[in-house]
C-alpha cells in the first residue's frame, strides 16, 4: 500500500521522463580537463586505457593529447561506434587488451559498475608497474541528484522506495528492469565511503582524492557533509 501511494505521488510530480544532463557542462570544454582537473597529467607517449569508453569521445581526445589509446567497454554496440569515430585508437574488451597501461582513465563510471570490486581488481591487472588509475565519478548516491534519472526532485531517490521508483519508471521505459542495478547504465548506489572501503580491500591504494563540492556550497562542505554536498569525486590510485 505504501509503495502504491508513493507511486501515485511520483505520477503526479513527474508524469513524464525527467530531463537528464544535456552535456552543456562540457560545451566548448574538455570533459577530461573538467572532470580530472589538475589530476590530468601530460599523456604524450603514454599508454592509456579509457575504461568504460562508451562511444569513444574521450578516447579521441586522448589521442589528440598524444597518448597511445585503448578503449575498453562491455558493450559491443558502443565499441563499434567508437571504432568508426576514432580509428587511431584500439577498442575492445578488457581481457583482450594487448599491452599494459601507464594510465587507466575512468570517467562517470564508478557509480554504474555492477561489481566495482571486480573492476578495481581488473584495473590493477591492466597497469604497468608504477602505473596509475585516474577516476572521476558522480553524483554519488546521497547527492541531491544521486539517483540520476530517478531524481525527479532533489533526494527523491532517497525519500521514495526503490519499488515505487521502479514502478514509476516502468510507465516510461519498458525494458523490464526491477532494480536500480538493472536499468540502462545501472546504478550501484555508490557513496564516497563505500568507494573508499572498496579501494581499501582491493589491490589498489588511494594516492590522492578530492571531493569537489557542489557549486556555492564550499563553506558548508566538510567530512561530515561531503556525502550530501559533493558534486564529483576525483581519485588517483596505484597498485599496492
């Protein structure tokens, strides 16, 4: 009954699909530079894996920066698009990678990985000795819009049950998903603390990490509020 009530409220508040990010944050900007900031090194002559490369947009930029680029994804359909978009790079599955990397770059992915612990282990195996993983991801789960398209208003993904939100989504999308993790792209409800614990238990260690606050919340952003007020997490990791 409670799920049904929440569903009816959601139908009133959001009768159609909410608008996702339109990419305007990166208009005329480098997504790599926006998301990694000062963590982005000089990549000329380096072997770089674009982990979760999608359709290859960032892979193409990495090629322009002088890197030898390998794009990795689990979806053959997007790999095919990436190959046509950026023929200078190699695209395929992680287990097919022909050489180890100086850098692995992962953008906007850690909140979507179905098994992030396994991903960290794979990343560690793909690195050369002394190599680095550079990742930027967010919004994390307790961000006002941490539910991505389930965030019909700030923190709605926290206030409403998963069952109610999935039922609401089924009116818009007919893919049969019954959990957040089964939706297109998947959501693993990643928090900052969970990410830290996953890395602590992995073959990698955190060299540096920055929790970049939501715009105009700097004065309120601290270790106690970071789960609520962090826009993106930037992290540099190396093998233990």
